[in-house]
């Protein structure tokens, strides 16, 4: 009985070894490892540029929502922001990518690569989430800060950018980190519009010899490594910022 | 300097100020006392428009901060459709009544029933707009001339003490950084906190925070300083150090409006003491008379509890 089990484990380990060797033989070839590097690069570009666009646009949208409600124009801005968030949070990002790439681009006669569409859509999509995150952050800052700024003579936006937002961002740093990590992981759908990312790179390797097991396992490992590195970096930044509180 | 004209303030259905008027002249030190919830903070905050009065006007040195309140400008009311209609009706009913009496009665009726909320004619709108254009000023510019000190200090926690003080002068008045810092240091020296210039507010005691909040407002060289219970959030042993800074400021001739429960401060510094109760100023007098010979029964009651 024990011997059979032993042989079974041995054989599957043996087949794993063979599969690994096949994978290794493929990935050392420039066509393949270059594809992986390109995928990695694209994944990071989409996630980070998307994050940046999302942050800036999200900040604007959240301020639209929080403008003092004493002017008619504030209500218009607030509504714009609400509609925006409803659209981009209400549909899956894959759908947004497909609509942008296969419907909007031809409609307006624009030619753009799947990669650039992905960057833009990830930015726009993330902005909807960032808007809500930032709104929460801004509301977490005591109203006395706004009043103190206004009483010195700063107008609403000056006070917002110089006094309230810096404190809000500090408060929401962990959530922002989460958002970045989510973006990195979500990039795995950009192959729907023909952009090369980690998924397409490893799929390419797998399809070259019909051996998918190891490539997909390696893909998972790369994602985990990226996320762990990001987590550590975010922690460090957080600690730096918190340290300035106690100086 | 500050002229508060018949202001009302409603928060939803709650009427917090019910017709408050007061004039504050240059160099005066007005102390406002009264029970909690009587509208003292709201009145102070209406002076620099942190709250917008529902009715009434606030003027600073001849400039209007609030919108026009037609009930303070009868000549504007006379241009309204409502007034015209009422006048015709009045004349047809009392053909031989005298003009002045008619005018007074119609305005009284419009005021009593707040009839101006209905649609009014072009002449009325133009009159209001003209009056507003002629007198109003940008509130952000005005606030630079009105320093405010809050009960909860409201220092900016993400900036050092020095940055707290120099932020507004450098960004709003475009004073060169070095010059602003020198000025800030001089002010800090005066209150004995020069050594705290480069620390963050979280490391300071309440009394230190409040003194720095005062300095932050002073760095803008305001014409008037508003204080909203500046010592109420402090431990008792720190009240003195803050009051001392305020007394020194008063001696230097600063115009001040102070909401406080410190009766000693009122007696020593005030040129006039106001007693607020239930949204109105119930009594206003110079401090000696105010404390020695209170008239209003509510004030007598209040003083017997706090003195
Ligand atoms: N922003 C606000 N919204 C609603 N009610 C308010 C607001 N500010 C003050 N009030 C109410 O107005 C009343 C007077 O408040 P306040 O002016 O702070 O009184 P005081 O400073 O004399 O204690 C209180 O009943 C308070 O609850
Ligand atoms: Mg108060």
C-alpha cells in the first residue's frame, strides 16, 4: 500500500519535473522571455499610469461632490460626479474595455492600440473608486480645518488643496494601496482588447507546446511577488508619513 | 468698524439668532457672554461669514459682506411690485390719507408678512443689484483682515508651527518666505515659544497650541480679532497663559470680539459687555455697570450662577 502511494507521488513528481523542463526550454528563448517582460512592463504601466489618472480625476470628482451647496453650479458638478461614478462602478471593467475598443473607437474613427485604450480605461475606472475613497478621506478631516483655512482668507479650493487634502490622503493611504494592488491584479483582463500582459505572455508560452500547467503557475507566482513587493513599499511609505506626526 | 444689522439665523426650523444688531468701533473690546446654546458662536461666525445670516446684513468698514436685505433699505422696497400694488389699493381705500402714513403702513405690512418673497419686478431687482454692486466686497479678501481663534485651536497638524504661521502671509499676501519667517519668529518670541518653531502641533500642550493659533491669526496683521471661547478647551492651569496673550493684545489696541466665560477677563479688558440669551442681545453695557447693576432678570440669574 505504502509502496503504491510512494510510486504514485514519485511518478507525479517525475511528470512535474518533465513539465518544468519543457517550460524552461521554452522560456529561455528570447521570443518567449521577451514576451513575458513586455507583459510585465505593460501590466505595471497600465496599473501605475491608471492609478495616477484615477487619483487626479478622482480627486477632482470628489471635490465636485463636496463643493459647498450654496451655488447652483455646485449641484451641477455634484450630479456630473454622481453619474460618472454610477457608470464606471456599475459596469465590469472588461465591459468598459470592450465598449471603448470595439464601439467608441470605431464610432469616432480613432485608431488606438489596445494598450493605450487599457491605460485610459483603467484610469477612468479607477477614478470612480478613488472618488469615493477620497470623499471618505476628506470627510474624515475635522471641519475645523476648513474653517481655520477659510478664516485666514483662503478660498474653498485653496483650503481644500493646501490643508484638507494632504490630511485626507494621509488618512486613506492604506486604502489607496489596496486600490493600486487591485489595479495590478485586474490588468489580467486587458487581453480582451489585444494588449499584451502577463496572461497573454504565459498563454503564448503554453500554446507553443500545449503545456499550460507550469506557465500559469509561474504567472501566479509573479503576481504574488509583485503584490508582496507593493505591500512592503506601501507600508514603508505609511510609516514614514506617520513618523512625521510625532516629530 | 463691524456693523451687524438685524441678523437672523435659522438652521432648518431652529432659529438661533432672532434679530441681533451691534456696532463695533475701532479699538473696542467687546466681550459676549451668555448661557450655552444662546447663539454666541453663531453671532461671532456670522461676523466673518463662516455662517451666512438668513436675514440681515453685516458690514465691515463700509463694505457689505452679506447679500442685500431689502428690509434694511426701504427705498428698495418702494421699487417692488408688491409695494406698488399695496399703495394703489391703499389710495383707493383712503383717498385723503397722507403719503408718509401710507408708506409706513405698507412697509410695515410687507415686513410683517414677508411679502417680498413673491416675484418682483425689474426695477426692484435692478435696485437690489445696484446697491449690492456698489457695496459688496470679496469675502476672502475681508477675512484676511479678520483673525479668528477657535475653541478647538484648529492648527494644521500636517504643518510645523512655523509653516502654520507663515502659510497665509506667504500664499495670500505674497510676503517673501524669509520675511514671513522673521515676523513669525518675532511673534513667537513675544509669547515665549520661539523654540517650538519647527515642531509639529501634536507635540504641544493645549495652552501652547492656542497661543500659536493666536499668533497664526496675528501674522496676517488683521484689523480685528474674533475669539470663540479660546480657553474653554484648556486645562485650568493653561487658561492664564492664553488670557495673558489676549490681554497684551488688547493693550496694544487691537479691536477684539471675545466670546468667553472668563468674567475676570471681561471686567479687566472689555470696553463693552454683551449678554446673549435665546438668540438676542438682552443687555449691553460697559463692564462696571454691567456686573454691578444688571437689569435683565435672565442676566441677574446668569451672573449669580457664574460669579
Ligand atoms: N451648523 C449648525 N447646524 C444646526 N444647528 C446648529 C449649528 N450650529 C449651531 N447650531 C445650534 O444653534 C444653537 C446656538 O449655537 P451656538 O451659537 O453655538 O451657541 P453658543 O455658542 O452660545 O453656545 C444651538 O442650539 C446649536 O445646537
Ligand atoms: Mg459656542
